[in-house]
């Protein structure tokens, strides 16, 4: 497969994802799953995908944050405050929520 064909296939996948991420319910589930991974890079990547799907300029305006700041926020190595995340997610129609951890089912040893 040529590089152009691979790049086009990758772009089509991203476009499909971005289309889905324009739905706030889908975007919320996507970000929540990333958050549950417990990896900051995965979480930031998910937020970046949601923001790009909705348009960086539009999200920046709704969040009241400079567009350049939003682009910097999307970089994995950038430290971002909770307030900034909250503003960006709110602008995307998503809010933070917590839920109790479900206890794992314990397997019982087989009885003889």
C-alpha cells in the first residue's frame, strides 16, 4: 500500500470519528473511556479529538480561550489546568462527572 493510500485511509477514519464526535453523547462516552484508561496522554488525545471534531476556533470562542492557547493545550506535553479542561469540554457540550467504582466480581473456588 502506498503512502498516499495509507494517508487517505487514515484521513477517512479520522473524518468518520470526527463525525461521530460531533454528537455530545458519543463525545462524552469517548472522553469518559479515555479517562478510565488512567493515562494522561490518552485523555488529552481524546479531548483533542473532540475539540478538532467541533472546530478549534469555534470551541475556543465558546470557551472564552484564545485559539492559540487551545492549540497549545492539544499538545500532549503541555500542562493544562482543570479550569481550562472544564471550559473546553463545556464548550463542546460535555461535563465532568464521577461515578462509584463497581467492585470486581470475585471468583470462588470450585466446591468439591
